[in-house]
C-alpha cells in the first residue's frame, strides 16, 4: 500500500548548479549533500537531485504545495525557470502551474486550500 509522497527526484547534469538553484528556490540548504545525491527537506517530504541524469518534463509529475501559485510561479520565473503551464484555476480554489527548471525538469506547483497537513503520514 502506498502511504503518500515521500521523495521527488530530479536529475541534473551539474549537481553544484542544481544544488545552488534549488537552495534559492527552497530558501534552505540540503540536509543530505553527497557527490551522488543531494536531498532537501520540504515540508516533511524530500526533493532530491541526482547527478549525471537526463532531465525531462514528461515523466512523473509531482506537484509541490505553495501558498500562492501566482506569486510562486513569478518567483520561479525570476530565478531562471521557464513557463511550461501557466497558473490555472481547476476549481474549488485549487490552482496548478508548472515551470521548466534551468536543467530541463518539470517543476509543478499546487495551491490547494483543501489540503490537510494533519492527514500527512
């Protein structure tokens, strides 16, 4: 049985550049930083960077929670990401968007006022 999202791994061609960019995006340093993997703690979940990978936008598409999809979308663009999917209201106050990080990966965001942190296991 699946228990819920634990880790989303993003391949990068340059681990140092990837770590530096995601430090800016997340506003924190990685909790695990090795030449073979870098892991950031994000609200009880993990965003991992895998070196020497092949970035892409068509594989698994995790969505990372944000307070304001519009504000975060603009911040990611300002940090060097490019638009993949504009902020879209999909109903019930839920908004989604996606950018391509500087390494070629899809980074999805989700503003969901219905998400209950208390239900995370």
